[in-house]
C-alpha cells in the first residue's frame, strides 16, 4: 500500500470516529430527557419578593436560572448558565410562556423538548421552597 493511500484511509477513519462521537454526544440522554416530569410550583408559599436561583443538572442540558418575583408573580427569568447549544428563540419562548401563564409547567417548544424541560426544571428548582 502506498503512503498516500494510508494517509487517506487514516483521515477517513479519524473523520468517521469524530462524526460518531458527535452523534453519540448529541443523542445521549434524549430519551431519558423527554420523560422528565416538570411540576408546577405554588407561588403562594413564597413570602418575599426578590431573586430566587435554581439549577438543573442533566448533561448538556444543565443550566441555572435566576427568577425575579414581585407580588408573588414571576416578572423576569434569566439563565445565568445556559444549556450547551442553546438557541435564543427557544429560551425566550419558554421564558415568555412561564411569565405569561404564571406557572412553571408550560408547553414545550416543538423540536426542543428536552431543552424546554431543562429550562422549566431550573425555574422549578428556584421556586420550589418545599424541595
């Protein structure tokens, strides 16, 4: 076998290995993540206005939320540590749904089920003082 052919085969093997690793990383945890249950939080238990922080740890979907309450209402949500491969439109849609519905468990964004649930779980953790 000549030297050029060996180099080409080596490059193909390396590229294939990289692609397989990326596919494994991107799909690992998807099935488990889709079955994550999000619970609503009773905001009446929260006594003080201000900031509440929470997190959700689940591989590449781990994130941290800072939730602002005024008069026992969610008025702002900021993700201080975002999920890997985040999309602004998904994050903003979930934030908008939570604030407009005043509940943590809202409809997921189509095509971003696990990411949507990860955001909701961090907010749930921030506001669930009974956990």
